[in-house]
C-alpha cells in the first residue's frame, strides 16, 4: 500500500465505478447476503442496479474471482465460494471486512498474525537496517509526540512507523503484509486510541522508541520483544476500554 494513502481504504472517497461495484458486492458476500454456495445476482440485475457497462462488470467479476470470493462456470452462473477460499491478506477484502465492524474472534486472529509477523520484522530490521531507515523511524517517533490533535493523526503516524519497520527489514514478503497491520491498527484505534489519554499516549510513544533503540543497536531479540510489548499494550488498551463500556 502506498504510504500517502494512509487510511484511505477505510474512509469514503472518490471511487471508480469498478471499485464501487466490487466493494458493494464484496461487502455483501462477506456479510452473508450471498452465502457460500449461493449465486450472486445475474448480469442484467447487476447492470441495472449499478448502471455500469458489461465491460466494467466483467472486470469486477474477475477481481472478485482473484480474491477467492466467487467462481464462474458456463451454464452454471457465478457462485460464492466458502470463506476458506477468501483471501484475507488482500487489502480490499480486509477493508470490506472492516466496514462490517470488529468482532472479538476477528480481532484475536489479527493479533495472532501480528504477533507472528511484526516481531520477526523488527528483528530483521535490526539486522538489515540502514542509517536512513533509523532516521525514518526516528522521524516517525517525533511525529508521534506531536500527533496530539486527533486519534486519526496518531493512527496515521503509527501506521507509517510499522511500514518503516517493514521497509527496514528488507523482507519484501513482510512489507507486503502491511494490509494486515493496517487493519489491526484501524481496529485498535477504532475501539481505543492512546491519543485519548495523555498517559497512554506517552506509554505508547515510549514503547515505539524502545523498538527503534533496539533496531539502531542491531539487537534483534530486543527489537522483537519491544514489538511484542507494543502489540500487547494495544490489546490491553482495548480490553480495558471494553471492560469500561460494560454496564
């Protein structure tokens, strides 16, 4: 994902007709409007509903097929696949899931994936980082301290930080997992942002600083441990917020 887009996938904006139709149908499939094994509406119905051309619709169906949501067969139609085929590492599929809200099971899955990937990325960053990488990470930390005007501002800098760690790792596969990290951060900040409490803000930034210190010192185990601590802090913050919301 390109950095300038920030949290763009999770906000309303100008979308092409292809993206609008793909998002609408994709979201409905994930929501169970069209359950696995069922068929999505026929071509004429979709064309009438969205007012798009057949060319656009064909491209939309190709997109949804590539994401593992549907399969098209001659004389059978377009069938929704079981969720085991859905590509949840795809940024669009994740964003469509996000649009439906965050249940505890989904958040748990996101956390487990982050714990498997991000500490390893931090450890690799400690081994492979350049001086430029460290400077980028320090810049993110400075921006975190300054990001006090809104939860969104802090969230965007936090995402930039985790992208920078992925870049510093030199591992292209870990960098490609940024969609999972972004989704997890959106979930975390939607439910409870450290921005809302001065103490939590300081604890969060200090925790990120420890990651950078370890990466700069080329201490892989310390970088991994600091990353695990940051993820755990976010999980604890959400648990605290949910407990406080209960009657």
